[in-house]
């Protein structure tokens, strides 16, 4: 018989034993999980008619991602309570865009008793109080945390900060980020100039475009310097082409130097070693400069110039003291290269790219679809506050009592056949405004974020299972291609793979008409080493020439000694001739004439020798 103490302990042991028993179909090594959802139908969370409570869904309109059909603007007007219509709050209409179509399919399958549709117009005062930032996506996450919403429908990034607040579904798509900037030397404009036709001046300017103005100026100076050094080193040589020409020889040497560049060969001739040393540096300069000029000229006259970006990497932004425009959710992902002090946070992609376009940011980080939409296809329509007193420059003016401007990248006149330059009141920002923007090909910049849906815990398993099922059977990929990827035609000529719209590329010859490609001219930083090396060698040759002249001035040369000996011998010959002729018994007249003739010849020779001696002494 059990004691009273044993009877008191029995219920506890019984409870422990029951908890230790494995569930049906589960091994003893598995981990126990407490289910927070009703038992699913068909033994899987990708079930039908399995959610038995209403779902509150907040839809965040984004072009091509989450759109409301059957309403003006496909949902863009649903975010403002003043312009929203009853159709904005019917979940059946939110089936446009690849995210909207996916969410509509999931709701149709799990079939909750009702789906309460909400938009940005339904943000609560509590959410504004909890979150002070500018991201409506993050604010929607706070609405779930406050239990005002069950699921947010939009192209959400699953970030670490958001994950701390609420659960997320399985990944729908991996968003690969792009780093976008302006070309070198780009200047923004807010109006389009009327096309004046073909610019014949371009034919001549193209010849000078391979080098920047600074490079041309220093190249000309190097050619003059090379001519001066060759004239200086060869001035006193007997075989010099500049002999006896004085200052005229200097101009002749400079002319020969200029012809060397035009003919791509060193046209000077060196007769002694100082000049030969100068020729080494001079010929090196001519060879490298001409090769670089010809190679770059080919790119301008024959091939499409490469789009030279104003920065080459993410690190350049901090090094140059610039700003990086990005959405708030990406700030931690790029902080390894760009500190917070060099980041400018925006509430949408449009304001970020507009700030880059106007020079307020050195670059912007945009997603895959946004790069296709804003930069390549030029189909986006957005608002941005351009008031100079509003430092944020978001999609709405926050610090000034002014309204934002509307920018339509594909704006057209009321008469579509007219050029947008003829209707500035309709299209004040022109057409294809962001075609000049280029992508920075930085191998070290590899940023990818997952698209997933923030939701309440009771929906997590169901929505995640259906996302996985739709990815496996190809429905997710079909939605992405239908609503996003196949809608982007490359109207700017940034690639030649836009198979969905070849007629656009054909009309614009691979790019948007009127868009001038950025240049890749060589700047001073690329040519400085060539200038320094060439000038140093030529200066060394000039120094050798000076040293040799000083040496010759104080040391008699063998030629000078030979002339002095020759003069002494001539003097002796004259004396001998006079002595010999005086002893001969010849006619006096004949003797006198012959003597004068011989003396004149010897005198002329002596004068020539003395002149040569003076030249050598100089």
C-alpha cells in the first residue's frame, strides 16, 4: 500500500510521464512544439479553407508590385483619405502586381471568413507615435506589432530590425541591390532644349574629346619643352640642323616637335649624347601619348563610349566626402563602407534618384525592379519635395508648407506626336529624365535582401507554406514576369537584351533619342606619370649638355690644338717661300706676282682658321 506521501507525488509523476510521451508519428529524438494554430487540413499548412478567423490586411501600393485594379491610378490614390474610393478597401481589387497577385491567391486558398483591406490612409496615431521615421513599410510593421493589422502586403524587405518586431513569411524573391550614380562631368537640367538638328561642331570637337582640356594644355607644353631642349642640346654641334640660325632655330625646333606628335614619330635628329638622351624621353612621351590618343579617339568616333561613372566603388563616397541616398531599411547593410554621417535617408526610390540627379548625393542604392523601372524603362511616376528649405527631399514636404512636384519619367504632351520640349507646362521635367544615370560596377558591393511579408504569428505557417508551394510550381515566377520583369523596356540603351520591346530599341538605335552618352576622356590623373618621366629624361639630357659645354670651354679640344699646329706650319711655309724666292735669279715681275698670289692664299686660310678657333672658344 502506498504511503500518503507517495500518493501526493503520484499526480506530478503522471504529468511528467505524459509530457515525455512522443506525439503520434514523431520519434523520441524530435523536439516538442506547441501549436499556435488550428490543425491544418490535408496534413499541410499549404491548405485550403483552413483559416477560421478574419484577416486584417494592409496594402502598400507600389507600381508593378502591389496594385489595386479597377481604381484610378491602380491604387496610387488609395493612400490618401481625400482621394481614396470604396474600391480601395475591397481586397478582391488588390490583385495587381506580382506581390498583390500572390497575396490574392493565398487569401483565396486559405479562405478566411473575411479580409479587411486597409491602405496607408489607415495608419494609426499609435504607429506614428511608436515610429518616427519616414518608411511607410516599417510603419506597417509597427501596426502589426500594435495588433492593428494581421499582414502587410507589399514588396517588403526582411531586415534584422523588422524581424525583431514581428514574424515574416518565407522568402518570395531575392532583391539584388544596384549602386547608381551620374556620369563624370554630368550637369542636371530641369528643362529640355529644343533639338537644333545635327551639330556639325561635333565633328571637330570629337577630335579633341579623347583628352581633357588640362591634358591638351600640358601636352602642348611638353611638345614645346621637347623642342626647346633639342634646340639647346644641338645648337653648338657641327652637324646640327639649327646651326647658324640663332633664335630662328628655336622656332624651327618647336615646329619639328609639333610635327612629331602629328606624324607619331620623333622627327628630331641628335648628333651627340646629350641630344640622344633628350630624344629618349621625348620619343617615349610621343609614343605613349599618341597611342593613348588614337585608342581613345576610336572609342569616340567608332564605338559607343563606355558610361564612365563619377565614382568607381561604394568606398569612394566616404573618401570624397559625399552622401549615399538610400532607404532607411538598408542603413545597417552599407554601414561597413558608408558611415551614418555620409548617409541620406529617403522615404522612396524616386526622391533618392532625384537627389542623385541634382547632385545632392553621390550615389543611390536601388532594388532590382526599381533599377529596371526608373533607370532603364523610365516608366515611374512619383512625387518629390524640391523646396530648398526642405532638407529631407522626401516624397512629401515635411518641414515647409509647400506641395511636392510630380515627376513622370515617361511624360508626353497632350498631343503624343509632339516633342516634350514644346510643352514645358505639361512636362516640366522632360522625358526620360534618368537615362543619363549609370550603374557603378563595384565588385565589392554585393547586397541582397529578401522579399517577404510581415504578418501575425497565426498566419505565418499558412502564408509561408503557400509561398513555397507557389514558388515550386512556378506561379511566383509567372507573376514576376507578368507584372514586373517583362514590362521593362530598355529605352535608354543601357543594355541590348530587351527582347520584350525590340521596336523601342530599333527606333532609338539602342538608346533614347536625345540622350548624350557620358564621355570617357582621359584626365590629368592618368597622364601625370607620363609627363613626369618624359620631362625628367629630357631635363637630364639638357643637364648633360650644359656640363659638356662647361667642360669644352675650359679644356682645349683636339681640333683646336690641331688648328694651332696647322697655323704654325703655315707661317713656316711662308718664311721658307720668301727665302727661297729671294735667292732665285728670275724676272722680278714674275717673282712679285707669284709671291702675292701665294701670300693671299695663305692669308685666306689663316683667316678661316682663326674664325673657326673663335667659334670653338665660344
